[in-house]
RNA sequence: GCCCGGGUGGCGGAAUAGGUAGACGCGCAGGACUUAAAAUCCUGUUGUCAGCAAUGGCAGUACGGGUUCGAUUCCCGUCCCGGGCACCA
């Protein structure tokens, strides 16, 4: 009977000892360099964990343990993102308070996480739904509310400073991030009443009340996200759940002015050690484009009409602009229509308003209505018609475009649909355009023609020149535009952070000073049907002596946008984290989590960090220095692991059958961390076999055996190449090849029957980050009283790896034919003559003369004939 | 449509400052130990052709070209898969 290693006893034993001795508790320690390893904290769903969830946790745990062995003071915390919709929906169905279900779910999660032997410092655990936590989420919101963004200084400043400025100088000299730019004098400001001042300041606050268009479902009594709305063939837009009609409705909504930070969010990406794909996703989401804003005066037919500003990235095509198009939601649209066309335009705008986003997206046929009026081309002074069409979006640029049908596909389609003029002004560099155009020529490497002062310039030159000309003639200016929209921050839900806001009798929002504002108990979690959150029904909470409370709650991402700072000092009652802790831990060195948060959590966290940086609370502008996105583990059938497909593998079962160490190593062995890959039950057997083999390296039958015998060069070479390989693999997060290196070392040492302490003991340390329990047990067997996780990482010594000779593959014309061993310091001339004298080489040369002899030292020899 | 990744045995995957393609594991086939099974160990395993065999030839990293003494790796074109964005002017 072979010794079987008893993982179940061993794992239970050590997990208990580690917990009781607080082995993983960490404090600030200025003697050691710090390292902060963070996992994206989980939402504690009722389903518990499946084997896909711990993938990233295992990787981060390996790095944490590796860093500790290398002398780093490692912060490796865990907590729960506990506010959110599923708990609330469960409450609606069962009447159970979300707090109860959340607490129960957290217990399950904790039990499952403990099974896998992670080295989290649980004394720092946090939950976003805990009042001691969310009081600081509310506090940070309050800071957003009390600040505005100064574009000149590129930072957030206190709202009092802009008030002071307004009272002395009006809006003159202020360049602020705002909803709309308004000009007024100090005198005008000073005569405003308190409510009017508050409304005006709302235009500048970083947390402000916005009016946004939402998908409103009367039947469900709530607002729906775009993805919750589907298109019904007869009824039009309906809710995904229940098929109830959905209309677009303007609603008051708290928002955060994230666009103020668009520039910095974009440029900050360059310094981050993140995957290119996720940086690219954020770049696209921010969507910076450079171009010009151009003013078009309108032909007045008797009465004066306001000018229309358009945004374009192609001012070089200005001479090809043959009409303007306004969005159906264009501000002041009605005033721009001629009398005869007003009715048609308004009918069109109204129809467009109720078309769902998806509908508008899916349908690329061009529709539109002529306003009946003309604009004046800024250079040619010719009149060009002004149209309205829903292919122009109100929310981007100015909500109006100059259409250049010859060089923009959409404008081309529109011009064809309504028989509008098409004037080509850009031609390919080395050819002329084929006329008439059958499609827009939108290449950006052409040459201008038909374009007055831009003729013969390249597109790039023409863009600069056109802007310069527009600026000198005061017809327009350079402008940078972003796709990024303000971040809607209010939810008509119960299970979230209440806003620390009370509207006083004048309707002015006032910051609540005493935090936290506790989430009150409600009787029903159901939507009220009025568009308000269930909190609106708690009269005694809503009505306060100071006024009426805001009844919306914050979105799921509020609590997760700053939790990484709270871990640094989780019990602090005076601040979201103390200065000392913030200065010591600074930022997350390694962040591991899924890529699905690219445009949500990861962007918002960067935004909040930059804001807290501006206020001087934190010393870093970026929260996550290095980010690694682990892939998904699919079911054995290749589909996403889900109850629905019946392919879920539970880590509890795997731990019971094979042990946590096997599960950990197997998940790492599956393939590169960042790839998605299927689970394979057979594969885990191989890793289980390996760990047993590893265990047996140390045993002779039933007895543990380590000898003090001096190791041979061959054994030393195996050890040192393994140390080197594991170190570099962990640092590159190539865990699958690290596991394979352990297998190779075990196979080789097993074959040599090596039982020497000098070789095997360092090997236990190497494997301890991967398989912490078995390593701890073997370490104890080896006679150590302290934990292996407090040991030091062995250093590899190159001298054991250097070879004196090398077996050179010999290729003739690039095809390997034989191999000959030479000393590495042998004279190339000697090698050449030896190779040329070789029988096999001679045979393949077949009497042809030698053309070239290539020797790459320690690599290859190639004979060219 | 645009922007990122990526295509290597029966399977998961190794190997890229260009240098012996297929490490490691799974699966499969054969063998040892055993009354038997489990466990463990050993051998083989890209395809194909020749040979009783040891062995050897040819082809081969999605496809077609190119650069090079030499290409899975670099360049150009095509196809396919995954992800992101999408009437963003």
C-alpha cells in the first residue's frame, strides 16, 4: 500500500491553525516594502460560488504568498459588494429583508472561501451595505456635491470659491465643467434669490441634478435600462419582463459630472500596466475626437433666427457641406422651422422621441423632414437647406451637423434619400474620383479640390488651415468632443445607499451633515409606480424638520468605486481612511478581476480616485497600477457555467474529493490565467496524481525521510532551474507553466530517488504559494516549528545551471539532420571542420560545395550548400 | 461597418530579441505488480510512406504569398473564431 496523502485532515488542521494564530493579519510596517494585491470583491448571490469564481482569487493568493516570502508586507483583503438588485428582487418575492438574505449569502461565501485556503486578512473585511462603510460613500458623494471642476487648473475646487467669484465678477473668467455655458455679471448674480442661485450652481456641481431621458414602464412602475427593453413587432418598445409598453420620459436624476475628468481619464491610461484590450475599451468609451465647432447663420425670412453650431472632425470638407441636419431633440427646434413646415417637423420629432434606442440603432434607413429654412455657408455664403433627422444624436456634439454627403456615408445615404446636392471636395492622392459618386469617399488620406483656399492640401493640412481660417474670421473654433456621458447616479430602488440630501422648503438641496443617513425599514420593496423609490413611502423618514429627503438611492457602483481605500484602514471612524494608512499603502499594486467591468467599475474607480486626489485626500491619481483580467471557466460542455445548463461544478465538491491544494493547482494548470477555458474533470486527476507523487518524494513507504547527504550537480541543477522558472513564471503570472515545472522537477527527482534535504526542502517553499496546506504539513515533517509561509524564498544560483557543452542540432539548408556535442568555448574553426568531417553531414551535402557555415553559439549549426 | 485579441496533435495547452515544433497534463494503446480490483510504475502516442525491426524519407503551427542560411515567431493579402463599440459627424 502506497502512502496516500490525507489532504482532508491536513487542510482542516492548517486552516484552523492559521486562523487561530492570525497568520495573515497585516499591519503597516515601515521596515518592509508594501505590496497591495486585490481581488474584485464578489456580490454575494444566493447561488454561492462555482469553480469559475475562485480562479482569480487563486492567482492573487499565489502572488500574495510569493511576495510575502520575498520580504514584502502584503495587503490582501476581501469583502462584499453587498447592495444591489438581486437581493431586492428576492425581497419583493419573499418579503425577507435584503439584509437577512445578504448576511446569509455572505456566510456561505465565507465558508466556501475558507475551504480553499486563501491568505486574506479577514480582520479587514468590509461590506458596502454596512452603515459604518456607507457613511463614507455618502460622505464622498457630499464632496462631489460641494465641488466644481476648474478647467483652467484642471482640478476640482470647492463650490464656495465659484460662488465668491460669481458675486465679484459674475461668470467672467470662469472655465468650468458645466451642463450649459451661461454668461452673467456679478450684478445679475447678486440679485438672484437663494433658489435661483442654487439652480445656477447645480450647473457646476460635480454631483448635480440632471434631467435625462429614461425608459419608463408604467406597468412595472420603474425605469428600465436599455438592455431591459426589447422591441415588439406590434407594440413597439416593451419591457423584457412582461412585455409592457415602455416610453421615453424626461426625469430628474442625480448625476456625477464624469466628463469633467474625460481628459485625465484618457491620458492616465498610458501609465497603467493594464491589458491593451481593456485600455482600448476605455479609450473608445471616452471617445475623444478633435475637430471644430462651426457656426452657421440662418437666412432670416423677416424675423431673426438664432445661429446653429455644428461639431465636425472634418472641417477640411467644409466646401462640400450642402445641408445641415438637426437632431429631433434639438433645443429650440420649433423656432427654427418655417411656418409651413413646423407641423411636419414637430410630428417627426415626436415620433422619434418614442422610438426606442434599439429601434433607432437597428434601423439605418434615413428619414427626415425639411425645416423650411436655410443656413448660410460660412465661406461660400450660399444658402443650404436645414433638415431634421434622427440619425443625428442630440447628446453628442452640438446636436447638429453639417452634412458632407460626398465624404460621409450617412450624409450620402440621406442626400440620396431626399435628392440633395452632393459636392465632392476630396480625391484620392494618386487618382481622380469616379463621378458620379456611388458611395461616400471617406478616406482620410486624400487631397482637397473644389475648396478655394484649401485646394491641393492634404486632409491633415486642410483641417488645420480650415480651423485657423474659421478662428480668424470668428466663424468657429477648435473643439475636442467626447462620447463619454455624465454618470447617472440615482436609482429608484430600496437596497442602496440613501443620499445625504434634504430639500428645504424652498426646494434647495442641502447636504446632511450627520452621517450616516441610515436606510430605514420599509414595508414593501415593490416599486411605487410613481417612479419614486420604495423609500418615498416611509413618511416619517422622508419628512424631516429641515425638509424632505431625497428618496432615490445610489447605484451599485457607488460603494465599489472607493472600497480599495477603505481596506487600508477599515475601522476608521473619523475618515474614509487615515492619512497614515493611505500614505503607506498608496494604491493597489495588482488588481485581479473580470474584464466585464471595463466601462463601469474600473472607470468610475479611476474617476473617484482622481477626484479624491484633487481634494488632497489621496496621494495617487490612479487606483490600480497593474490589472489582470482572468478568463472565464466554462462548463465541461463548453458553455458558460450556469444552473440553466446544468454544468455547474461546485468547489465544495471538488475540495471534498481532491482537496483544496489540488483544486488550486488544477485551476492554474488549466491554461493561461487570462484565457477562457473549459473545466475538465479528467484533467484534475492528473494534478491530484502529481500532488501525491510530490508527497511521496518525501516518504519511504510510510516513513518521512530527508537525508543530510550532499546533493549531486545533477540534483542541484534540477532544483535551481526550478527556482528560476517558478520565480519568473509567478512574476509573469504564467501559472500554468509553473505547475508544469513542478511536475517536471518531481518526475526528475523521483527518477533519481533523491531524498536529500538540501534539494527537497527549498522545493516545499517553492510550492507553498500554490499548495499552502501540503507545503505546511511537509514543512512540519521536516522539523520546522514555524509556518512555512513565514520562510524566505530560495535564491537560484546560475553556477549550477551553466553547461560546459551543448548538443548542437546540425541542419543542412535549414533541415535538421543530426546533432553533435561540442564544448561551449570550443573554437568555431574546430567545430566547423568537425561538422564538415561528419559522415551524415557529408551524405546530405551530396558532394555540393559549402556556401556558408552558420554557428549560433549554444543554439544551432546550419550548413548551407 | 470600425477597433482590439486569437487560430499549433484526439483534448487543455508548451515553445516567439527568428534557431531541434508539440514541454507538462488528459485521453488512448500495450505492459508490470495483483487471485482480482483500486492505487502505483514502465513503454508508445502529429500525419503519412518504406521496413520484420532498429530506423529513415516526406509533409506539417488556419490559407496564399514575401523577407531570411533558417519563420509557429517578422511583413503583405485572405478566411474563420472570440471580445468591445456601433447613425458619435
